[in-house]
C-alpha cells in the first residue's frame, strides 16, 4: 500500500532526524522476519538503538539528499538492496550490539523452492511414522527398516545442502517428522560508522587478527622496498641486517676486523674449539642437574637398645 503524502513527509523528517542524531548504523536484512519478532527486537534494544524500515526508493532518496550536504553519507544508498532497513546506534561496542540483535531468532519450517541457509541432517533412529509411509524415505534414497511397528532410519542422512533449493520431497518428510530446521532473524549485512561502510563480518575480527593483518602488510611493504631499493621505516631494519652480513663477509675474507665480526673469524679459524666447548658446557650443566642431594646423617641406634631393654623381655 503506497504511503500518503503526509506519511511520506513524516517518514522523511524522521529519517533525516535519525541520520543527524546517530553517527553509526547497521544495514539489516529482515527476510522471513515477522512483525511480532521485529517488535520484540525493538523493545529489547530500546535506549541502545532504533530500527527504521521503509521502501528502498524512499530511503535512497533521503540518503542521497543527506549526502549532498554531508559527503560522509555518499555511497550509503548503494547498499540499500533487497528487504533491508536501518538500525541506528551510538553504541561504541558494535560487535556486542550485533550479537544481541542476532539473538532474536525463531525456528521456521522449510519451504519448497527456497535456498537453504544451512545443511539439514536427519539423525538415525526410530521415527514416529508407521510402516505404511516408507515411500517418503524410498523417494529420497534413505535406508530404513521396520522396528517395533515404526520406521527406523539406519544412518544419519544429509537431507538438504546449504545454498541449494529445498525440494518438495524434503519438505514433506520434514513436515511428517515435525522438524523445523531453519532459524530466521534479523541479519546485519553492512556497517556504517562515521562515513565508512564495510561488511559486518569485519566485526568478527579480533585484535590479534587485526595485528596479524597489519604485520602482514608491513612485511609486504618491506619486501617491495627492499626489491626496488627505496628505504622506509619498514625496510630499514632489514637493510641494516643485510649490511651487517656483508661487512662480516668482507671481514672474514680480509685482515680487517671489528668486535662483532671477530667471533665469526675465530670460529672459522678453529671450529674444534667451539665444538669442544659446547659439549663441555652441556656436560657441566648435566652434572649440576644430576648431582645428588646430600644424604641425611645416619640415625642413632634404636631407642630400645639405648634404653637397655626390650618390650618382649
């Protein structure tokens, strides 16, 4: 149902106010999410975030108008594709808020023709179905047997594969087994944070992951700079190491020496000295470790002998 001009103006003002009030927002997908489920999420997030849904054409128009005045919002309209909306917030911990939003999931039955969000397995064991319904299992190539007047599945069966369309036979079997394999809820697709738009999966990266990627980039910069001979802060430590290796090589091949290179020259002059020193040092450490503790002094003679009598006399 199209909005009236009054409702459009009201929506336009509300979204402009939210864009001006909040510096961050999630672009969320509400596919297969009911109004009751969405309302419960709104209530739970009250005070932390505000959810705003609407038609994509209207939302794009408002975002583009905002981008003309504030360049930070440029490009935000490009992610408004599909059944999506905004979740505005000023919360600093976006990852915690995302996890809270994703908790609002409800089980849902499989529908014929839909793309499966997850793999679906039928566990082995006895089912509540009578022997007259074995045709459903035979059509899906599921091995069964009759046990105590009921159909028993012999092995775990992968009925539906993630990303593939759900067949009508699989839907019929899941319905008879009363299995609701899917869970649907609000999905966070993109994050807008003070002018930056990025995929929500980035929120899953830990501090160690970020540091690892940073140092990987530093290593790549250092390798490139060393190859082209352009010094940077990333490549200078490697340049010093390479220069030191060359100086040691020159010192070894000539009479010139310096304290840092002398140990290498001594080793090349008499490797046996280093070879004999290493086992000796290791043997000394082993001997120190294996040295037995001093034995306690021998105890004095039994008290019975000192006392001059026995308990059995």
